[in-house]
């Protein structure tokens, strides 16, 4: 049984969620969202235990630049590894910045956004 929850109707967005799921604790929820402008977002909802004495719900929205997502979707699957690596780097950097904020005594935000750029695909 998978310890994560996926609500991603698009197979490619579901795969992107699977590529980064190990960076998050079990029970994390990954959901694909399309905003009013038609932009695709992978919304990550998880409970962080290491930012204080109580559990903290955090949401990270990964917003894909439409042109980069279109290029990614047009690529053969065998060429997706670079996009996976770029996505992981974005998410790892965001998680690292949350940890730095906490270490510096700053409030850790409950919501973060990652804007992927042309380097995604």
C-alpha cells in the first residue's frame, strides 16, 4: 500500500508527484489543480513535525510555466529524467529554506509557492 495520497488525473503530473514523494513524510497529499488561467499546479499538503513542538500543516504549490509544461509533455518519456531532477532541486531548495527559517527563529510559513521556469523542460 502506498503511504501517500495522489489526486492527479493527468498521468504525467501523477508521475511528477511520485518523483518527489520521498522528500515528504507519509500521509502527504499530492493534488493536481488547474487555475482560472489554465495553469497547472501540483499542490503538496503535508504535516511537518520538525518546525516546533507541534505538528504544522504546510502547503507547497508547484506552479508549472505553461510553455515549459507543454514542452515536457511533448518530450518522449525517456527524456523526462532532467525535468525530474529540476523539480527535485526546486522542492529540495524550498524545504531547505523552510528549515533555515526555523533554525533562524523565523516563523515558518504555512503556504509556499514554487514557480518552475524554462529550466524545467
